[in-house]
C-alpha cells in the first residue's frame, strides 16, 4: 500500500469515527446543537439528548431508526440494542 493511500484511509477512518462520536450531523466546523445537552427530549431527538442530530443512543434508549443507535440496531419496539452476537 502506498504512503498516500494509507494516509487517505487513516483520514477516512478518523472522519468516520468522529461522525459516530459527535453525531451524524456534526462536524468540527458545526458542533452538536445545544438542545442535545439539555436533559430534555426535544428537537429531532429520539430519546433524551440522543438520536437525530445529537449523539448516538445507547442500548435501551428509544430510536426512530438504526441511524439513532450506537450499534446501528433499532429493534421492532423502537429501542436501541447491542451488536449482533
């Protein structure tokens, strides 16, 4: 693997990691919205301060779809569940 390709892949991994940590609509230039840390379910959140434009929801929290969940799994009861075993 060439040096340039390796650096590009590392850069992509960092961007993907930042997306999961910061929320799908957040970037270093566009921080997470203030409603994502007010202890109230509001804005486009699926549960309190998670989902939508906020951080990803933990297991057991309410979700609208897989994009709201840390592990990418929103079950039939609309709750985030862990990764498949």
